[in-house]
């Protein structure tokens, strides 16, 4: 079995991973596009600071409810929204 046949079999499609679609655009399978997913990408100073702020705020949200119920994703999104709102209100002053 060739490498291309293995990719076809794993993906369950008739095209190999990374093949072009009908529009001519290159398709990238999930998890392979590190830039789009942030996987393996080194963050800039501001991105790293923002990530740390959101991670801390999300953790504190989960801790406040005793880590019962909710989800890490919900905590993350709520923390981002809360921080953005705080920054917006600080900018208006």
C-alpha cells in the first residue's frame, strides 16, 4: 500500500490529504494546519500575555464554582468576553 493510499483510507475519502479541491484551493486536514489552530505556533509577547490573562481568569471562574458544572471552553469564552469588556471600559475613561 502506498503512502497516498494510506492517506485515502484514513481520511475515508477518495483524495489524499493536502489535495486541491474543485476550486483549486489546497485542503488541509484538521490538526495539520498549525498556524490556523495555534498548535506549535510560538506566541508573540502580547499574545502570550493575553493567553495568560485569559487562562488565569478562566481558572478563577472554575475555582469560584468549585470546579463543578460548566466546561473549560465556557470558562475560557466567558473570561475572554469579561476581559475585553474591562479593556473597553478602561479605554473609555
